[in-house]
C-alpha cells in the first residue's frame, strides 16, 4: 500500500541541519544592543562593556554523533570539549570557560561517568579553560552530552563568517580528510569484532587517522600564530562538516563566490594511501568528510607574504564576485560547482 504523505508535514531531511536552523530562526529579532552577533556564525557574540564574549554550544547524541562500540568514554569527553573550543577559536577569540550538561540512562555506572569526566578534565587543563557548571538528568535513550563554551576577544580582532571580500585569499590550517578516514577504519574493525568478538584490532598503521577522529585538537596554535604574524582574518570558520560546506558558508555569509584549487588541498600521505585502500577519492573525502576541526579563513592579499611558506598554513584558493559562484578548479583545469555534501544529522550520514 502506498503511504499517504501529509501535505502539512515537512520531513526534516528535506531541510537538513542548516536549512532547519535558517527556517526556525528567520522570525527571530534582536532587541538587546549588547547582542553583536546572533544565529549564523560559529559562536554568538555579546558586548560586555568593551570586550566581546563569544558563546557556543554543541550537543552529542549516542547513536547519532558517536558509537560507544568504538569510542572510549575518556576520548568522548575530551572531544566534546575540544569541538566547542574550536568554534570559539574560529571567531579569533580565546576560550575561557565551559559548562557540561549530561543525560544518561541507567546502563551507565558511576565508573563510566568518571571516565567521561576524566577526558573533560584533561581537555580543560590542556586548553586552560574552567568547567564552571552544567546539568545532569536521566535519559531513556543512552547518553546525551551538551557542552557550552565561552571565550573573549577584542572587538577589532573578532572574525565572522561575513567579512570576506572578492580577491581575499582562502587559507586552511593543517591537512584534511584524516578524521573521516579514521571513522571508516574504526567502523570496519567494529564490524569484524561483532562477527568475531575475540578479534583484536591492530590500528597501529592507522594511528594518525584514528587519533584525528577520536582525539581531535582545536587549533589554538593557529590563533597565536596569526597574532604573531600580525594577520587578522577577514572571515573564519572551523571545518566540522567538510571543506565544501564550510566554504559555502563563508560565501553565503560574505556575499561572495570562490575558486578552490584541487591541487592545493593539503592531504597527509596516510590519507592518500588509505583512500586507495578503501577505493575512495581523496579530494571528495577532503571536501565532504568533516570533523577535521582545522581553521578555514580568508586574508587580504597584502598579507600573503606573512603566511607564504608557513608549514601550518596553505593557500587553497581565493574569493570572487558572488555572480561567479563557488567552484572547484580541478587538476585538469576544469571548473566544477561546489556542493555541500557534508554530514547531515537528520539523515545520519
């Protein structure tokens, strides 16, 4: 029997995460003069009297964002903090505090939560932030973890998604695609263990990739590097949903287009070899994989000599007029429109 679709019911999968946010917040207005930036950036920004306070929050749901079959609780706690700090750094701000809210079912003993909090404590020590509060409650659906991060920045230094201009250079830190491949390795080994519980996975050959997935690091060093180079990004975002999605966010917010050069995308040799092993295209993995938590930003062309040759930074393209669109220039020289193919929470992929 054919299913009758209710014309008054819209499936969330049709919107996707960002379409849903845009739809739900389109009627919201700002009435407080202290609200500098609301919805639509890596963090909200509030003026607290000469200093800008950045505020960001992220929720991780078991079975949607993580699988405890291959994610150690200590690593989960560490990662939950780090991904929120990354959003603060993506505003060119310094994180200072976090709050932790946790909902768990009765299948988790105290010792499991102690392990989770050991990761939270480790991340807070390494990044110099204080855990200042939160909430705990019960859940009938496993574990739900929500972190809110706070940070500060000078008004003239805060970087938004909306500041890019045509001809600005597009720059990325580190290399891309490793976290996605680390997840594929973990999933493959997990499937083997389900069939053969005695199997002992040997992940040594994939150490870099697995660490990129289970223990990512926020790029606070890049923020310090840019300050030392006296470079203020004209726009910035962190790479959580894949390079193509983040570039399109910058283009949409800034009202620009972009030319991204395929041969400039930084790839670790382990990413390239593992893509061959999994029969995956390395460029597609970098464009759509996500969870790398590198920083993607634009700079004025006059600042190019300051970043040229720096091993932590790669110029991968430049911004254009909006009418030119966002395009990938392939190794053969052809131009291909960029599309957002990153992870969608409502499709689970």
